[in-house]
């Protein structure tokens, strides 16, 4: 209904580089959100973020791969050996002997962070028995002992204290791959390592399956956390959650506040007085402690939090601001004219008063979005994040509880923080430019 | 009878930079003003008359793109003074400005008397007491009871506030007072009262005035001379009786015909058309588009043509060659 | 011509009859304690015939704008009655008031402020039609074009999509007038319709209003402070002072033979362009208009009146005298 002014506004907005940068950032965040919700559907994301089995092949607390590449090093990536390895069979009375060689070329400069062997045996009445032998490229053979294999079994080679002693006090994932020169700083023995699996099964048909995992020191674009979860998931899903929370909270509070302020200004008298008093009481209510209380006593669901934020935001201080903006408009001759030609109260409030200040509100609205994004993140950092949703704030909360910075897992803190800052920056840059375009007071002639 | 010349203005220009382009609000204005003379600058809104006051008093907004011209006040070349000296030596003490709607610009929390006395204390370093005594004197001059010295602005009616602002302009006994629409927001009776006060001050104090207004009737209340401004230029400058009885420029004549008169039955006539915008004023005569006497020569910018000793008009109709050719 | 309308036979019922109208604004402390009232309109009676153009003249604060707003139904009268076309304004319910508003047009002082800056001209003119249930788009379009032509904004297409700030002051006021006319009112109230416009545009707008009034047979009520424009644009004048009508008569009678001392003072204060003015002091009554919270007893002009008679003017309210035929003046001098 107001095409001309908006068109002019847009034309003018394009002249501000900060607006363009802000819009590019916002567009990127929106694009990322769309990609995320399509690529990783919501139920899948929730399921994965619960942790456990889906992540067994991921390293613990691995840094992002690009950081390693930047520093020029060749830290260990995760190696998974065993899928489809050849099996030698030798039957004997009452069973068979299965020999499997899990061979791999180790070419990284650093050691892996952990070594696990996953064994699976199917359809056995009696559990098979396996003996493990590690063959280093220089011909050394190190026995890793014997294991009875259950249906799903994990051999934590890194945790084997006896092996550690035999390797001269080096933890196995270093000792097994190091040059045996006994120097203080172990060096990687590059070349072909083989883990020989010599198993005895007491069954005709069934076989066993083995998977050797050498967990890397770096993983993917975002690294992993203490539960082996890929942080990429949380960083990706944090984007739509943050934008949705910020946008819904900003829309919810702005619209309700605006309408209430306009109603108060229009009707005056006791209605306005009640709104004013409610606002004054609400202004001294501490929002964060109330949210903490709700979160602690009731639920930390993000949608509940959104609701509480909006409800507390309805009678916020911005009512005073809108009121101050609307008061002179109430006295504008065009409002009186509208009354004189029979416009109803509702029409005057919605069609004549509110549209008048919308252009001035848009910048405020845009800059309001990131404050709610930050609020949501702050709640999550305080441990009041949504229990099931992966969000930026949750990542920060985990990082804090795991003393990430103390342990040198900078990426765990930096990447969500950078995304939060980018969000703030994008909206702020656009908001300030919009303010210059739409706010007549800031205009130079 | 001829008093010495107080103010000489030549080629005064003030251009603003706006987002739509450069506005030539004052575009080459020149005039002389004698001591104890009142010049009325008459013009419609947007003709540049307020900018003229701003340019003379250096009360300039930030978006000024160009100022030019020469202003001589007595023997002082005002335009050559640096800002600081202008403020110290000319503003208030020799030339004072009453801006449009300045009666609403009084400080609401300072007593009126103090505000009127303020220029003396700042410029001349007078004591509070001495300055207040002078303020009381000036209050008498503008017709405000001295009881009002200790009142706050909100306790005064619009007319009284306007008189107080006038007192502030007069307090340092300037030679020239510039009044920008001093009565346009006031009621008829209040207006007449203030014009009475101005006439008395001019007679008794020998002050010179430049009165800026859009109201032809008000202008005749004080004018010794009238300058009619149109689209940033003076189109006619004349003594008041010449202007009101024998206006020369077609615009002057049409303007006089458009004024509704209480005591005459002739019906006022509207001036068709609109003033040109000052972003891109037409070349040639700026009034040509609305002028019933337009002819070929109007495509060229008319010079100021002398009609009498102190009567100038910017219109080719009055050029010797035109008159000879037309006759 | 003006007189012809004024001397219309009184047999025809008037369009508007106002009797003893009071509009007071209560002053309250802390929102409920009544501490007084502003007597903005304080006992005004008059009738307006159909097709008549009248002017209410007075200084700011004389109650002329409050009177206009009361007639528009924007203020509720404290006392007294307004009868429009036979019906009483006080008896109207919400629907009736809405219908009444369609029959009374309103032109305001500040043309830019009177137009919502965020709507284009087409939409501004459509609003009253939408509110009054003209649903068919084509019908609305037709009426908008017709009214734009009527206020000489043609071709209409050129103005429909313009926003108010793109128009000159005179064009804006034409849009305001078009909006006031679009519901085909019987009464048009114009509150200082030209005081914010340039001198050269004023006459155009007044001519336009007068022309529309004549062609549509409207009743036109001008509210103005400017007596000099009244002669050509109204047939009757009501002079108001401190909430009362102090004098009323046909235009020429009132301007040429003012009866009330206030009217005389007002006329004496108005200058016609003349170089001799510069050397002439004008007669101006001392003092200022009285407080409307505590209006003076008796005649409200007596504290400023050069002819005030002690014991009478400061004690008894003067009734309307008729010193000349059809010329009313509320002053004891006519006793």
C-alpha cells in the first residue's frame, strides 16, 4: 500500500556498503539454515545429537581439519581398517580357524588420538576367541593378547595398561606407531602396519567382523566434542534455531508491544494508565533470573523460553518509546480527519497510527533480532538450553563444562562464538543502515 | 533628510547542498539600507527570504554548499571578518536577528529577564545586576511590564514571549535588527500591538530594520522600502509608497491584486502557476512562466533596471529599448 | 447574489440548528479529581440554511475550532443541542453518528498534516468510501476520479499514485477538499483552510471552495482568523470571543458597520497594504483574551473594552441586541 516509500528506501539502502555486507551475511545465514533443514532433517538432527552409537567412529575432541591444514602440519585423520578385509579359513574338528590381516599405510606426521578395535561375531553359540598381533613396518611383532568376542565388542587398545607397560610406558596409540628408539619425543614410524587377527570359532557357518579404528587428531570442518559428536551438526542446526528464535521473539514482542502502545495512546484514560503501570512494573522485573527460574523449575524447552521471552517483552520499556512516538501522531490532523469521516477506533489504530511509525521501527526491529539470538545463547550457556536441540549456546555450554579453553580446544568456543558474532554483525550493519534511511532525524538534508 | 547608508549588500549568495541537488536559495541579492530605515523583504515561502537573513547573520546550517557576496555594515566589511570576530563584534551588538518562531525557542527553565540580559553579560561582561537593569529598560521599550522579568517563558502568552524575544534582540542596542516573520503565528490584535511597538522603537531609537514576511499587509506596517523576492532574487526594490501604489514588476502587481483587502470590494485574484523549484531555476526571467506579459526577451536573465533614484526592477518591460520598441 | 441566499424564506427548515451549545473540557488532577473546566464553547446558538456560506471569525482560543469539532461530532457537547437536518446529534447511536459523519465534510488547516503521509492520493480518497461500505472497486474509482476533477487535479491519473509529499501545498489542500467531498456531504466545515498556504495560493483555494459550494449547493462553514478574506467567500459572519458569538450579520453589514466593540477593535487592527501604515499607530485594546477556565463575569470583553460601563458590563451578561436589521450584537451599548 506504500510502494513508493519502500521503493525509495530500497534504492537508498543500496548506497550503503554496510547494508550490503549485512544483507550478504544475513543471506548466507538464511541459506545455511535452509541447507541445514533440508540436508539434516529435524528428527535426524535430534536423534544424532543425543550421542552414542552414531558417533563411535568419530574421535574425541578432535580439532577442525582446516586448522591443521593452515598450520601446514599433517595431523592424523581417522583411519578405519577392516571393512572387507580378506579372511583365511582353516577348518578343524569342532570349529574353524579364521585369520584376518587388517593392514594400513600410516603416512601422517602425528599420532592418532585413540585406537579401538570393533569386533562382531554373529550366530555363535559359543563365543569365539581371537588373538591379536601388531606387525610394524620394521618387522617388530607386538602381541596385543587374546579376547573372547561377544556379539558387539569393543577392544579399547588405547586403554590396555599391560600393553602400555610393554611399550615402555607409552600409551598404545603412540607406542604401537612409534619408532622404537626410546627417545623422549616419539617419532611416527611411517609405512605399512598390520594387525593380525587370529580367531577360533566354534561354529560352521557364522563369521566374524573386525574394524580397526585409528582415531584422528582432527575431524571435518568443525571438529568433535567430548562425546565424539561432530560439532558441524550443532553449528549447522544452531543457525536455523537462532534465526527462528530471534525472528519470532522480535516479531512477537514488537507486534504485541506496538499494538498495546497504540491502543493505550489512542484510548488514553484508564486504559493507558493500566498499560503504563504494567510496563513500569515489568521494567523492574529481572528477565534473566525469571528465565532461569522457569528453566530450572519447569522446562527448558526452547519454545517455552520463546513464549516467556515474548510475554515478558510485551510490556517492555519499548512501550514507552513507541508511546512517545505515537503521542504526536495521535494529535496529527489526518487522524482527526479519519475520525471525522467515520473511521472506527480499530481502523485508526491499525491503519493510521501504526503504519506511520513502521519505517522508523524497522531498523529497531532488525537490531532487536540478534539480541534475542544472544539471549537464547546466554540461556544455553547457563545450562538452560533446550535439552534436545543442538544450538550454538549448547556447544558453548559443553565447551565450558569441559574446560575447553583450558584444554586447548579453542575451536569448540571460537566457532559458535564467531557464528554468534556474525549474526549480530549482519543484523547490526543492516539495522544501522536502515536507521539512516528511514529515520528522518538522522538524515542530512 | 537623507540618512547615511548603514548596510550595503552586493551579490549575496547562499546555496545549499541537498540530496536532490544544489538549492540556490539566495542567488545574487544586492541592496542598500540607510540608518533608521526599515526594509521589508516580501516573498512567498521558499523564495529564499529566510536564507537571506541567515546569510546576513551567518546562522548557517551544515549543508551550505556556497556562500558569496559582500556585506558592508557601516565601514566594516562584515563578510571579511573571521567567524570569531563576527560573533564578538557584530552579532547582537551591531546586528541582531529574531528568527522565525523564536518565541518558542526560549529556554523554558530560565527566567525571561535573565535570558534577555544574557547577551550583555556574555558580550560586554556586564554584572548580572547591570544587565538586568538594562533588560528592564528594554522591556519597557517593547511594551512588556517589568514584572515579567522574573517569570518563566511558559507563564507568558505568545505575544508577550514574542516581545521578550524582541527585547533580547534590542538589548545590546544594535544598529540593525533583522526580523524573520515576527508576527505570523500571532493573532490579529497581538500582531498589531507588536507592529506598534516596532514603529515606536524605530522612531525613538533610530534602529534600522529588515523585516522578512510573506504578508503584504503586515509589510506595509513598517516599511520605508520594500524588496520583493522571487526564486532567490530580488525582482523589485522600491520605496514603500512607490511599491504599494505603483508596483512595476508584473509579479508585484499580481501579488498586490491577490491580497484580500478589508476595506475594498474588489475581488482578490489568484496568481496562476507555481514558483519554480530552486534546484534548477529556469534560465532567463524566473517569473516568465507565470507572467501574462511574457515576450521573447524574457528568455534572457533581466538586469536590475532603474526606474527612479531608489527604484529597481528586474523586468525587461521597463528597459528603455523595449519601451521604445513597444511604443 | 450572496444576499439572495441569506434572505431565503425561513419557511424552509435549516440544515443545522445549534441551540445553547456548550463544549467544556474538564481539567482533572491525577486523572479523576475534577478541578475545573475550560469553557471552550460557552453558550452558542445559530442556524445555518441549506446552501449558505458562513464564516466564524475570532482569535486563537475564542472557541471557533472547538465549535467546529463539536459540530463534527469529535467532541461531545457538555450542554445544548445540535440539530442536523431535523435530527438531534445527541440522539445518534454509533451507526447514526457514522452516517452523520458522511454528511459533514471537514477541511483542516494544515494540508500536509491532514493527509496520511504513507498513503497515496488514490488510497487516501478511497478510505472514506471503504469505511462507508462502497465495496465495488470500479465505483470507488469512478467517484475518486470525479472528485479529483472537481477540485481541478486533472488529469486524475497523474495524482492517483502520488504521495502527499510530492504535491505542493495548494495541491495537498485540494486533495484534502476532495476527501471532504467524496462522501457527498451536505455541510462542509473548513477550519482555517488557507492560513498555512502562500498568499498566491490562498485565493485559488478559496475560489475553489466557494465554487464547489455554489455548484453543489453545500452549506459551508469557514472558521478563520482573517477577516480580510471573508468578504468574498462568505455570506454571513459570526464573530466569536471567549467561547461566545458576540456579533453576527451579513458580510457587508458587519464589515462596513461593525457594532460590537470587539469587532470594531479587530477591524481596526487589520491593515490593508498602504505605505501610510508605517507612520500610523493602530488602536489596539490593552490586555489579552480572558482565561477560559474562569471567564470574567458579565460581558467577556469588558476588561478590555473602551466603552465598558461599570456595574453593568462587569456584572450582567449582555443578551443579543438587534441594533440593525438582521444584525445581532451582544453588547449593552445597544440597550
